C-alpha cells in the first residue's frame, strides 16, 4: 500500500497547482454571495451521493479486522456531512426557495451540473469495483479524501469572505467540514504494511489515477462557472 499512498501524494502535489486554487483569491467580498449562489446548489447531488457511496460501498456491514473497522469509522463520519450542507443552504437563503418536488428536481439535476454529476458517477463506479477488498476501498477512499481536503481548504477563503460580507458562517464550505475530515482521518499506518499482489496493486493504482483524472475535469468545470469571463490558461 505504500506505493499506492505515494501515488496519491504525487497526484496531490501536481493537482495543487490547478488554476482554480491559483485564482480563487480573485473572488472578492463584493461578489462572494453571487459565487456561493452558483456553487452551493451543485453540491446537493455531490453530498447526498457521497453519503450513499460511504454507506453502500465503503462500509463493511460486519467488520472482521482493524482495516475494515477503520474504514467504517471514517465512512460513518463522512456519511453525516450532508447535514452541514443543509445548514449552509439555509444560511445562504437557498433552502426555502424550494417549494415542491419539481423545484428540488430542477435544482439537483439541472443541466449545468452534468459535469459534476458525471464526476460522482465515476466515484460510484470505482467504489463498486473495489468489491470487499479493504485495501482497494482504502485506495479509493484516500484518493477521494485527499482531493476533498484540497478543494475545501481552498473553499475556506470563500467562506471567510462570506462571513465578512454577511456576518454569517458557512460550515460545509468553511472550516468545520475540513476540520472533521482531518480530525477523523483514517490511520494509514494500519494499511501501510499491507503487501498487495500485482493484480491488486494495478487495480489500486488504476483507481487512484482515474480518480485524479476525473477530479481534474471537476476542477476545470468549477473554474469555468466560477470565472466565466477568464480564458483558460
């Protein structure tokens, strides 16, 4: 597993230079409310799908060893983060705009969000591919956790601006979400000494590489809707 974690770290370093993280500081206090009204609804599908992935594909119903128990502990915490988004939607004034099922469906599955939903469907596919192998599940989870921390550490800038502008705190997009990820991180030392056979190693590395490839597309899309007037460079 050391090779798998090393691959994740290499991808993480490369992805940290993405133009979204470079330019996110261009968002100002004057336009932060507008940006959050664009961002927040698109995360409803992400967050609820992420909950299902943790509960349906990562969680072991009857954990038999420390690796499975470690995965379960983290999956159980991640399955609750949708509550923070719900609070943020209330804070943003978006929550009460939904008056009926049709409104909800239009918001969650609007055409604008297709690239993000596509990203999540690939996350599902990789999670299913792991089967009952704890190491494969850990490879998929840790790749995901790494990008979650990367993205939401950057999003904290927006949350701080929003608080300055409105006097209201955001939790899902703010420090509370990232703090939960850090404070409840899986103890990777449990997995570090696990030796993978060649077939499993190749599958784990494919899972990691494919995740970061799709995350690149996710970031590209987020950039395009955040800075629609900027040319891609």
